[in-house]
């Protein structure tokens, strides 16, 4: 199994790293010298928590691999820690580890995390600081905008490396392209795809996650596709999805307009038209939840 990290003798804590987000001219904070396209600040944390609630309600839970009583769980790119903490409550006998580049200050306050949770600062692109076969379950969600296309095979190999034989990997990503799109919605997707492409990121990776897992030598690959209504027409779930996407469009505004030479006026006007199209066409989002098992013998 390919290893991306040579020295695993030290597991750094959040305070071990000098990495910090820095303000940009749009008033948002971004991680320097990192391919992650989204900001790391309190405003984005609020959106991520909303997105977590949306996915939990849409899928009907947090974890779907067929492990009744997992003892060790890793969450790669744990963000605000909401998934991590909820799963820790669901499995009080398990030990959970959350990994990310930078943690929100509130997440590091004493007493915030359940006693069976720990945080480790690390970058999956340079390797996870854990020995081989450390975890029964490895979870990674919504990192399509953080991982360059060429790195995905190596990242999956690293996830497999830290998974125990017989253990499971679960990946969740957005399809990016909507269902039942109008012309303005289609334009927004094209803007996003082109912006990401210029940065070496394939934001359409969701539909190929199963292929990546199969090529990594995993078995029992399962794909769960979840369609989520987008707009007032979709009731409670549709309103949650709409709020999340509106926030996401504001988050990506600076990057898209700058890289593609689109005026902020045109972008803002198109967002208003996009809102109308969501109601008119009954537009839906789609998410892929892909799980697979590391064989007992390799």
C-alpha cells in the first residue's frame, strides 16, 4: 500500500502547527499556500454546520458502513467537528479522531469535545500521522474543493493505509451539477467547473468515487445517491438546501468573479435569477455516499 508519510512518530495537536487563516480583500479568511478553495472563518463554519444538518436529515443519519460497534473511527477533514461529535455520542465506546488543517477556536475549548474524541492537525495530501491499519472506520466528506484532481488516487491510498483489514471507508461528495437545471443554473455550474479546473481541481469527482475505491483494491463498493430538493418548493429540506447554497454562492463569489473576469454585478444578478429557476424548474441537488471495505487478506 502506498505511503505518503515517512515519519509517523509524532501525532501533532492543534497547537503544534503555525498554520492560520489570513484575511483577503473580500473580508474572508483563507489558508495560505493550500489548494483549498473555500475560506476558513466563522462565517464558513456556520455554513458548514448548516450543511451538516442538511446531510444528516437527508440521509437519515451520520454513518452508514455496516459496522455495528466500531471501536476506532477517523474523520478526515472534520471541519467544525459536528459530525465527529455526533458520531461520538452515537458510539460512546468508540475512540474518534478528527483531522484537519485548522480547527475553529470554539472546538478547542476545554469541555467542547466528548471524552472519546481527539483532534490531530494534519494534511492528508502530505500523509496522515497514524500507523498502518489504525482505524476500523475512515470517514471523509466534501473535500472535492480541497484536493487537486491528480492527488485523489494517492489520498484514497492513504485512507486505505490507515484502515484495518476488514475495515470500512466512507466518502461523501456533492455532484455539483444539479438536476432539472435552467439556463442560469447551468451557467453557474459551468462557472464553478471552470474555476476549479483552472486550479487543478475536479469538482465533478463525486460520480467517480466508486471507481477510485475499486482501483485502490477495496471490495463491497456501495454507492448511495441522494437527491435533495433545492428551494421553497421542497419544504423544510428544500429551504435548508437553499440556505446552504446561497451561502456557498457568496463564499465562492470572489474566486469565481476574479478568475473568470465576471463582474460582481453580473454575478449578483445571476444569483437572483438562479433563485427563480430553482422554484420554476424544481431544481435538485445530488450527493454521493460511497463506501467500501478493505479486504481481510491482501
